C-alpha cells in the first residue's frame, strides 16, 4: 500500500483507537500536541501527551434541561442546545 504525504491544509480523520499513535509520532518528532483538557474543573487548551487527557464526556454541572461549564474566570456559561440533526453522543 503506497502512502500519500499529508500537506498543510489537508483534512485527515483518525479513529479514536489510532489517535494515541498520532500523539506518539508527533511527540517523538518534538512537536507539542495542544488540545482541550480539564484544569481546575474548566476545559482549557493545553499540552497533551495522551488521549486520556481529552475531556470526553466531561460535564461540570447540570440541571434538568441545562448544561453549564465553568470557564477560566470562574464564571458559568450555559451550553447551547445543538441545532440541526441530533446525532448520537457518547458521554
């Protein structure tokens, strides 16, 4: 199987199972992997070394019909309902 080089601007889709391999390859080549992570009960961007640091399914607080997230300033923000087709979510 021949490999096509990836260029800047190309869109690539990885399955979750292969995401850690991507992290490992980038880190081995001295790249920093930056993405969403949880810090002090807030979702922030930071350096990642493992897919386990991604905030999958993380919800700070919720009330019936309302989901809120706390930001870096310590204030709460109501997370809007998604618009359009409601796709299955794995939380």
